[in-house]
């Protein structure tokens, strides 16, 4: 089969992204316009602002993705776009634009689940490195600002007849996603938005053992790790308790004054850097963020490894914005090695939201002719199956 060039478009949250990927295995261009600056004053993503920013950015971002790839609209083989999950208004911008392009160019249109995209970011880069033989069963942890989900991923079909992927959810957060907890704790401590990158940097200066957060306890009437695989055992997560633990610590240790002082000092700076945040954090704050990061990372690793053990998986993918965290990567590498499981991460550029992962996830669908009808809708709560 000749090469297929797929244009991916992603607008599910606060990144307007477009990319061209060749045959699901080579990133030819990858353009991400981050809206962080527009949302920063609010300490989180404001849905209406996100839609407006996507409208402003979508045309130049797609044009740049094509120009960087040296492709013409006509020379593309398909247009892929994120259908959900995500913010409805934000998704609609990408979907409307993708539909218009597909209609005008008479190209096939492919609808992609954002979470499937995060999983295919890993597959894309492994193929790009020449690794075409992943081991199954495969467990994927998608850990981002909106999700903390565990999926068993399977491939069906043959190389000749085409492959289809299917996914079984075996665990997810009961409340906050891990990235959401990073963002909310950063907001509480006046550390800007998004929280993950700044908390990671600050944690290097603090003592992770200073504050003890009890591991999240989930009442699973059905949790019994001695049962065999496939019998409905769940591996759910919960991060609102740790987040509330940080709030209680702030209150009981009278940290409000130092938070207010930092807020004022940060406001006075045009674009605060990580070094500014480090210099504006006292030792108790650095210890608190390091301990918070430690608690979240240890819980993600231990629950995911329990699931990997119960399902006897051969490969583990860790993907999504929080997978950019180096401490998380190190702990997964150590623990997975002890279990004899191969662990894979996307590069940092493809850990957070991007459109290359959408174009890559679309490729198996392109091969089997799984195209979207022109009237398909955005689905804010789209499940991955
Ligand atoms: O995948 P993503 O770009 O968007 C969603 O689909 O949510 O993930 C964004 C999330 C944010 O919550 C951000 O704080 C978190 O990923 N994040 C990190 C790091 N970089 C981004 N969390 C921890 N450590 C990081 N280095
Ligand atoms: Zn994402």
C-alpha cells in the first residue's frame, strides 16, 4: 500500500493543534498553539475563552501544519479530527473546520477519540523508532488534566485485512484527574497555570517526605486482587482527598500570608518564570509541593502496577499531559522493571495534547474505511471502547 498522509486536527481543550502524519508512523509536521496565556489570569481553562481562541487559531495552525509538511490540501489522503471527550464548544470548532475541509476537498473524514489519540502517540513514536512488535496484553494509563483512566488495549484483524483496536476500561478516577489535582493545588498555592510543570520544577527543591498524605482509599465492594483477570475487578483512583489534604495543611500551618505575598509578587511580573516561582517559595511551600507530587506519583504507580499484575500484561503505556513528569517516568521505569513489564512513554512533545496523535489513531481506521458521516457530532463525554 502506498503512503497515506493524514491531517489531524485537535481542539478538545486549550490547545489548537494540527499535524500531518505519514502512514501512522512518521510525524511530518506537528503544530501546537497553546492558549495557556489566555487562561492564565483565571487559573484554569475557561470554556468560552477556549472556543474563541480556537476560532482565532484554527486556520493559521492548519495552514502551518501543511506548509511545514510540504503538502497541499489536495495531496492529503484524509482529514482526522477529535470527536471527544472534551469541551463541547472547543470540539465543535475543530469538527466544523475538518468537515468543511473534507467536504470541499472530497477527502474522507475520520472521527477520533481523544483518549485513543493519547494511546496512539506512543504507538506512533515506537513505529517511528522502528519498533513494530509490541507485546500484548497491553495496559495504557492515560493521565492528564481531564483523565486518569486505565485501558486494556487489543488489536483485532490481520495485516492484510486491516487492524481494529478495542479498549476496555478497568479503572478511572472517581473524582479529580491527576493533572486536575496538580492544577488545583497550584492555584491554591498561587503557582500559576498549568500546575504540573511548575510543581515538578519546585518539587526538586523540597523534601518529598516532609508531609505525609495517606494513600487514597477507595471503597471497592468488588476489589479483590486475588480474582482472575477479566472478572470485573476495578482499579479506580481518587485525588480530591490529597488536594483537600494540601488545603488543610495550608490552613493548619498558617501559610495563607505567604501565598498572598506570592500572588502579589507574581502579579507584578509580566511573564513569571519557574526561577521566579522558586525564589518566591519558602521551605514549607517547597516541602508541601514535593510531598504532594510524591503522593500522587506513588499512587498512580502502585495502582497501575496492581492492574498490570492482575491482568498479567506484557507492555505498559503511560501517556497524557502528566506523563511529561520526570519523577513519574522514573518511578514507573523502576517499578515496571521489577515486575518484568516493558514500559513506554511518548516524547514530552507528544505527551501533552497534540494532533499528531489524532492523525496516528486515524490511520488504522483509514485502512479499514471506518469513515465518519458528515453529520457526526461532538461528544463531550465520549467513552473509549
Ligand atoms: O494531555 P493534556 O495536555 O490535556 C488534557 O487532555 O487534559 O494534559 C494537561 C495536564 C494539566 O493538568 C497539566 O498540569 C498536566 O497535564 N501536566 C503535568 C506536567 N506537564 C503537564 N503534570 C505533572 N507534571 C508535568 N510535568
Ligand atoms: Zn489530552
